[in-house]
C-alpha cells in the first residue's frame, strides 16, 4: 500500500470485515517523472574535460516542480540553508 500511495497517490484499503475503499491522496501527476529517449542521463562524457550537469539540472528542476505542487518553501530559497551552513562553519 505504501508504494502505491507514493507512486500513484492512491491506495486500496481492504481487510476482513471492512469494505474495500480507495484512498486518493491527491498526488499531482506532474510529480511522475520518466526519463526516456534523449532525456536519459548519459553514461559517458563525449570529450575529455567535459562535464555532465544533466542529472543535477534535472534534480533541481524536479525539486522546483515538487515545491510548486506542494506549496512548500524551499529551505535554500528562504535563507535557512545559508544560516545553517554559517552556523556549522563557525
């Protein structure tokens, strides 16, 4: 049930003496990400000295999508991240 709730946003609840019900958590379909074709992350870098930023760029974009859908405020964008890092460094 937990995996279904996380990946599909729904879970079917059933049990002895309990009428089966589907619980919909309202998970946005925008949070389902599939990499295919040219979107897949490269397994190697074409030339020496080149860098591959696609994975980190994708993760940052997904983070933004998640925040927009959850209406949450990123700790990084709210300045908390910088305050924590300054405290740890001192």
